[in-house]
């Protein structure tokens, strides 16, 4: 069960709750009141847009709705006689304004067609509702507002407030890119710097689909070389953004690997007869946090074995000229 603001949370069996009036006619109602402000239309929209790939999102007036759906089955085999399934859901409502209320209601199971064989429905629905709330508060603009509020109210450093928020939201799923991108402030009368005019690079939410684009050298900008710590070999890179590994691009002049496609299954390591590759950690990459790095790229004998066994087709071997 989420610990989030446990001293400010209560449940009730009541047709209405008041902050104004919430006309909720649910069987069970949970209410979280957060001491933060959310009334900027752009920030409200960012919460909706940031989570629309994770939950069913909707907005109306000053409210944001996030719905999680799941399916219950009365037996494991869908082909068995007497098999039934029930499509269930729970919705969390964020009420914006000078303070933020997050509320959810759990309807009687009869609302979903009276499937009496469903077990622990209220417990599951309560768990999923808290998972939605924790996910919202860990990933969206509300995370920054909560950290600021916790730091002020509990006299914590920013790092301590972040740890506190993590403790309060243990059920959170991590959703990349759910916060609005910061705006670049440009003084009036000055031209925008070149970096501000470049297209914003979207971080993928998992591995990019293969195969590797063999024309990457003409489509990607050359980026900083990577020096292998063990042997000082330099690995050329293209399309790399920053050093946080979120966008790694393509590495290698001879043994070229698109690390945003690579899922680190290790087939290339097992197949290479001259041990070109070795696993190294690259935390932060959505496709995988370890990569089979071509630390001995000059030793490649062009047998093409790694290229042939790579499941997502992330490797291309280029013969030396």
C-alpha cells in the first residue's frame, strides 16, 4: 500500500465528498490533498500528454483523468468450457487549482457485469489506484512541485526531498519523457542560439526497431569518440547525444552497432571468434543498460558472424578500405 501522505488520506463509503462538492457515487472513495499548485494550462496539459502512453488519459475543465484497465479470468485456459473474463478498470481524478486533490472511487463489482467469481477485486482496485497516483507524482511536473513542497515543509535538501518522494510513491512506474521540456529563455532582440533552433531529440521508450541504417554516416552527425579505458582504442560514434546514454547512436567505424537498437542479448559476444566484444555498463539507455562494446574493434576478421546472429539486426560490418 502506498505511504503517500498517509496522514491526509481517508476512505469512505459515501455518495459525496466535499471540496466544493465531488458528486462521486462510488462504493469506496480515496482522497489525497496535496499542498501544491497546478493551474497553468500548459502544465495541466503536460500531465495528460506525459502519461497518455501509460494510462487512458482524459481532461475536462480543471480535471485530469487517468484510467488503468485490467482483465480478470475465472480460469487459466481461455479455450476451456465455462471460461469467462471480466474487463475491469479504476480511474484516478486530479482536480487542479490552488491545491491539488487526487481522488479515486471503487465501484461495486456488479458495475462490471456482476462477475462474482472475481477474487480480491477491491484490494486490487485500491492497489492499482495507488499505482496510478504514485506514477503521476513520480514522473510528471507534479514531481518537481512535490519535491519543492517537501523540501520546504520538512526542511530537506533537494536530494533528500527526492528520496522522500520515492519513499512515498513505492508503486510508481517509471515513464520516460513525462515532464514538459524546459523552455529556452532568449533575451528580447537577440537571435536564438543554434542549439535552441535544433529539433528536440525524443528519447525512445525502449529499443528502436531494427535494422541498423547502413547509411547512418550520411544521416547522423559525427559525435565525440569513445576511448576504451582498458586499451585506449578509440571508437568513433555518430548521433550520440550527451553522455547520459539516453541516445547513444551508432558506434564503430568497422564494427558498427546502433546501440539504441541493441538489446544486449549477447549473441554477438558468443559468436565472435576473436573476442571483439565485451559487455560494459551504459546505464540510462532505454534499450538496455549494458552493451556488447567493440573494445577490440581493430581485431575484427570480417567473418560476419555477429552481424548474422544479432536478433534486432543492430550490427553492420564494414570492410577496411
